[in-house]
C-alpha cells in the first residue's frame, strides 16, 4: 500500500466535501491513480521551482502514486530532488517510472506540452499572477516573486481534485483558463507590479503555525531580502495527522515543535529577525509589542480574544466549508473589526457538549466531561474502554491516546480522523478539516497581505477577500467592505475599549 500513514486524516477532509463518501471506495480510487508531473527546462526558473515544490508538497499528501516526466538535464536533476521530497512526505509513496506508468492525469509546469494519453492541466505564473489552463502551456516567470507560483499550484491541485471527484462534488467543474492576481484579487485583473526588494516587517506576530501558518511561512521564506522582525507563535508539536495539510511538514517532523519547523524554513532570510514563542498566544496579550498581528488560528473565540487584546491592526486568514480568504482590521474606524466577523448568532453549543456528543458521553457530560476539560485530567484506560464501547470501535487503536487530556483525545481521535477511519466513515466528523490546497492558498494570501501591508503601510479599501477553490475561479468581485455588527454588540462599539485602544496608540 502506498497510501500515507495519515490517510485517515485525508479521508476525513475529503468526506466533508464529497457526497456519498465511503472510505473503502475513496481508498480504492486513490490507489488506482497515477498522477503525472511534467516539466521542462523553463520550469527550472525561480517561479517554476516554487510551483513544483509546492505542487509536490500538495500532491504527495493525498495521491499514493506519482510519475515525474522531466525534459532536459536540469529538469531531470530537479526531478530527483522532487522525488526525495515526495518520499519525505509519504514514506510509502510509489514514484512510478515513466515507461511503466499509465497516467491518470498530468500536471504540467513550464512550456512543455507532453504527449500523454490523459487529461493535461498546465500551471505557471508571472510574478503576482497565478496562471492555469487545460488547453496550452502558460509558462513560468523568472522573477523573485513566488506568490503567483504558489497560488497556481493550489489552483491546479484543486482542479485535479475536482476532476477526479467531479461526480461527488455538487456543481464542481474544471477551470478552462485562469489568470488570477494575488496583488488585488480582482476578477480579470492583470495587476502585477514588481515585488519590492528588501521588504521590512514592522515587528509582526504570526499567531498559529498550523496548516494556514505553514502556507504563510512557505511563501514568506521565498520573499527576496525580507527584513524586520517576525514573531512565530504556537505552543503545539507536529502530530501525524497534521501531515495531511501542513505543507512544510515531513514525516521526520512528527513530534517536533511547530515553531522550530517554521524557523527552519525561514533561516535563509538572513535579514529577518525571528522571535520564537513556543507557547499560547495569550501569553503575549496586553503587551505593547503586540501591535501588528497576522492570524492563522483555528477558532472564532481565539480571533475575538485577539481583537480584545487591542493590537493596532490585524490581518486575518481562514478556511471554512464555503470559502477561504484574508481580511484586514482596526478596532477604530468605520469598517468591521475582527471580532465583528466572528460574533456568534443564535445558540452555540458549549465545548463540553460538543466533546461529550463526539465521544458518545452525553449522559456523562456533568460528572466526567466538564470536570476533565476544566482540570486537564488524563484519560484513563477504563474511560477509554468505555468510550470505545460506546463508539463501537476496537479499543486497541485508541490506547495510544490514554494519558492525554480529554480535549487532546477529542482533537486527535475525532478531529484527527481516527474514529472516522475505524468506522469506515460511519461516524462523521463535525469539525471542519480543509483540504491541503485550501489551507495552503489561505496561507499564501496571508503572506501576500503581510508583504503588501509592510511595503505600503496602509490597509486596502476592502475588509475581506475570499474565494472557493472547490468551484470555478470566481467571475464576480470577491473583495468586500464589511460593516460593523448591526446589533452593536461588538467591542469596537464599546466606549471603554475604544478609549483604551486610542490611548495605547495615540503617540504611535
């Protein structure tokens, strides 16, 4: 079997977007595919190499059989490096020889148009512009701007997924041609100014180094001459399930600090001063240094709390079932602050209710679930045996989680797809687990906004910029100006918060 050891997490993500999902059928289909990646000497440019690097990081996490089709000596040498990268992501992946491969689909970077007996998808870039076509090569630029190159890989990976699973994605079709500017996101835009050299970050904190944070670091690591200060903030370690969509993470990184993983990829930026914060972002709350914040956190509650900590400005990023995107916020001003976007509407279940239901412990919410969440008490073998019995799954696969806090069990076994896999998809996961190309795209957009904000200082005229990679690239405007909360419930409409914010930054 060439499927990755973290296949369960990939199945969990796919189950949330594919209709009539069955784990066995999903597994059989993937095992029967051979994905070709073709490229020539023109793809060995700086942008082409960036596209190929991210493309392999995306494809190797889901598809178990890959075939590289390089043209030219330099491309052949690069193919060997890309093969090693694919194996470091999935140690069981099968790198199929071209002469033995019957390709299912072929992704093409550069100027080549390989003669293959399958559908071809061409991707490339020109600075800020991400390009894609099903008809002809689109080329790879030679600039030091990798934003379009990275976005092109995400667009290509999403189109590959839509093509393979088109019968299970309502309304999904393949793009015929795309030219998408990461500079302004406007449909049909060809905005492509030169990327400023020696961009200086004004002490920005990147909160969250999960899947979106990985995408952001991937892009920031490729910004030529990046300078200034960047705080890397995350208290967690990489686990096996993370590899499903963390584009930087390799199998050898399991158990290592997410902060150290990000730092390793940014060490080439010698002009950038990195500050490691391997703990929860709340430890920085209230600090006057927390003025400029880039957010790649998981929950609405955390985002509201970040806004309540009164940073001068925030750049937010997200993935959700319907879209992904970025947003800019101040507490003061006429447009929505970050908290405005995430205020709950209607009744929202408590965390103890969500976890109790997921673990089939509804009747033990008060005497077991709530106290354990409060105290952080470890899960015992006896309780794990009861949970396995109630979920109707074998105990043995859950034993590695004995000794973890109940919240950790929920995140690893439920959100991580272990129970989902054990039940063959019979117990759906309620927590959203995006596909790798969705998270990477959100991260690249976040990094692009960091760089543009640092270069131009002023926020854009829009509040949010969003798109849905599971649909054709949008023809309507995807940037929006968002108004403040209509019910005036938000902290940005509270006089005390506004006074504190203005007092903090009156001399800045």
